[in-house]
């Protein structure tokens, strides 16, 4: 916990106690029955304590540094590391019996032409 937050938390119990005593005494001075003044002061102090605890939890979570998450690309073969390159408006049909997927490139088979022979010539 940080310094200012810790100091504020240390002061909250005395503040709640002072609020309780002030409300109880003011209830007695106004002429209310002691039990009713005690119940009102206790309820107000309890609500103040709960709100203090919620505010402290929010302040602690805001001051705590966030944990570094690994980048999706560096996560390896996991599902979060895979990228799909899809253009919006792709009209390629899905593979089916009518449209089988394209055949993969074959490697390892000898070619009848050299790579230079496969290029179109500029003179033609």
C-alpha cells in the first residue's frame, strides 16, 4: 500500500468512532430515546465503515501496477498466437464437394524446365 493511502486508512477508524459518538450524543440532546439514538449512530457508522472499505479496495486496485501479459504473437503455438489473413469482401467459396480446396504446392518433383525457362521473355 502506498504512503498517503496508508495514512488515510490509519485515520479512518478514529473518524468513524468520532462520527458514531457525535451522532449518538446529538440524538440524546435532541430528546430521542437512548436506544433509538444508539441504533441510528450505529447504522450510520456501519454504513460509513463499509463505504470506507469499498473506497480503500478501489484505491488499492488503482494504485497496484497491472501484471504484464505476454504478447499474443510471442505466445507460441497457442490459439491466441495464430493470425488469420482475411480481407473483407473475400468471395472465395468455402470448400465443398462442388468446390474442393486448392491442391497444395508440390515440392520434391523434378521440373522439366529450369526456372529461367519458365519466365516469359521480354522480346516475345
